[in-house]
């Protein structure tokens, strides 16, 4: 079972979490251009960042913005209205700012590798849509090299 949080839900006349948080800019490439350029390659390269949003920690001072209530199971149901207050430590899926935080974090990490892995950083910078790489290469050896280099960059950023 997975508990799902809806950052767009709200009480009547009250704002939702998504209403209260700046969504950030769109750092993703144009999806139409990405798909067209993907189709022009001889060899396809696709990848997904495993549990991408959960790889990013929230700063302690930002965690109060993502507090939530959960029934207090320690109360043995004697008081059905007793709740515990929790705070998320990681970026949440479904919050409007999450894609921006993910993209900005990845762009921050790839900057450290522009000289060492120019092709891989270019691919990650221009062919990464949220947590999916959609790219390609002209031959197998080039595809293997850029894929391996991109994997190294992401591993060094503690992402798979």
C-alpha cells in the first residue's frame, strides 16, 4: 500500500499547498523538439532516474511548508481525532515545484563535469525531461560511452 498526498486538495475557500508554493521555472526541454531529435538518431538511448524526487533532500528550514497530519496509531483508537504532525524530508511527488527542484539539482551537479564529460553533460542538459533521458547516438560505441559517462555523473550525484 502506498499513501498518496494531493498537494492540490484544499478546504472550501482555502488555498492548497500548490497554490501557496512558487512552481519555479520550466527547466525541461521542449518535448516536441526532444522527440523529433530522438527520432533522428541511429541508436536510441533512454534512461530513467530511479525514485528521482526522493533522491533530493529538503532543507530543514523548508520542511515546515510540507507538514502533514497522520492519525496517531499509538492512541489505540481511544481518541479518533488525535493526530501526529510529520514533515517531509524529501521532495514530494505531486507538488508543483518538484520538477523544478529536480531539474535545478541535476543541472547543478552536471556543471561539475562539463570539461571531463562534455557529451554526457550536453545530453543530460538537453535530453532530460523531468527524470527521463530521451537521446541517441550515431553509433554503438558513442552511445555506450555517453551512457556510461552520464551514469557516472548521476552516480556521483547519488542518483541511479
